[in-house]
C-alpha cells in the first residue's frame, strides 16, 4: 500500500528513542485532536511475542516476516488483544521489548508491517509514534516531531513504569539497556532511528507530559493540522 497523498487524512508523526515518552505524547495529542493513534512499536512487540510463542528462530527473517503478516491483533482504546487474550502488559515487558528491538532491523519484517501501519491512516487524522514514522512510513506527514530525552531521564521514566506495574527494575541496568538499544536503533542498515530532515526536535528531558503535548498541539495549529483541537 503506497502512502496516501497529503490531506487524504492528516498525519502527525512522533519518532524518538525508547522511553522518550512518545507513546504517551501521541495518545494525548490524538485525544485532543480526536485523531486515531498508531503505536507502531506494538506491532514489532506483538511479532516478537508471537514468534516466541511459536518457537520461531529469531534469526529466521523469512519466518518472522510470515509471522508478522499473520498477526490479527485487536486494538481497543488502550488495550491490545491477540486471539481474545489481553496482551497489553505482556508486550510491554522489557524482555519482549528487547526481542522486538533485536528483530526490528530485518528488512523483510519491516516490509511486512509497512502496509499494515499505513492502513491506520484514515479520517479525521492520525498520530503515529515509532522510530521511522516520519522517514519511512509517512514521509509526507503534515507534521513530524522527533522527541528526545537524555538517558538519565528516560531510564528514570522506565524505572517508574516498571515499578508501577509491580515489576522489579534496576536503574543502572536500564541505563545500560537504553544505551545498547539506542546504538542498535541508530546504526541499523534499514530505517535507522534518525530525525527526518523536516522534523521538529523536542527535548523532553526536563518537561512534563502535559507540556510536551501542548508543544506538539501548538505546532499542529501552526501547520493547520489541529482543526478543532480541544
């Protein structure tokens, strides 16, 4: 599925590294605008989860791509279901996140998920978060945001999230894992994590969630994308 022409349904892309807050920002911006939302990372996590369940070799690119094509998830508000099973919390586990990061560089897997991601674009508009939304999936998006934060801030956020979910977490280990994932995402040959040339960078290291959402909404208004933002 080729990318639809601009204005068929406006798109705001929010790319950035792990734990930069892009998912929460995307949800808040989408809610304010009444837009749909795409958590692209969830599709890679779902693939990793299902591949693990099926015993697929995580080095088998063709089998992973086939697994991604066969996914039939259901997205309802803030929950994600696979075969009527709520997997929302399961795919957010650090282990699944690391597996998803490891398989994400495979070109065949990324190609398998491309059309599925673009299918989320429908009226009245879409807010898409990920790592290559503005560079590969929606290169003609009306507004592109590249959300960054320093490792200290991101590790602290991830640590709080894990504690709130009742999981154990070591802050130093999280910092090390973030450094490793940043390097892997930035240096992969296919769709590396990089800001699109026309993206606007926002550093959320010392900003609250509401402040970042407000900043993106202001950019959307300036671009004429916001419409009747609430």
